C-alpha cells in the first residue's frame, strides 16, 4: 500500500514550486491542517487531498480556494500521474 503522506519535496515537484513555498502555504493556512501531519519533527502532506482542496473538492464553501489557484493547480497536474514514480 502506498503511503498517503509525502514529504514537502513531492508537493513542491507537483506544483513546480520550492519546498520553502510549500512550507509557507502550511504556515499561512493555505494548506488546511487536515492535509498534513508532523512525524518525528518532519511534516508530511496528503498530496491527493491538497490537489482536491485546490480543485475545490471540499465539504465546506469556506475551504474552497480562489479560481486563480484552481487554474494553476489544473495546469500543474495536467500530466502528473499519482504513484507512477514509486518504488515497491
């Protein structure tokens, strides 16, 4: 079974951004608390949950991102295949 939570580097790769920017999203609340955990001093992120969040797949209207964010996410993920680069 693939691990649900991934390091910040994986999130940064998917969104074509820096790890520093991912950490900034976490600190500012752009990534909701329910989409990351802290394990042994390191944060791990629910990548599929973050993608869903930015695409507007949430349970609350207050949690939905702006249309600009949704457009950027859709562009960044247009060719990404979840789990394609995992080693088992």
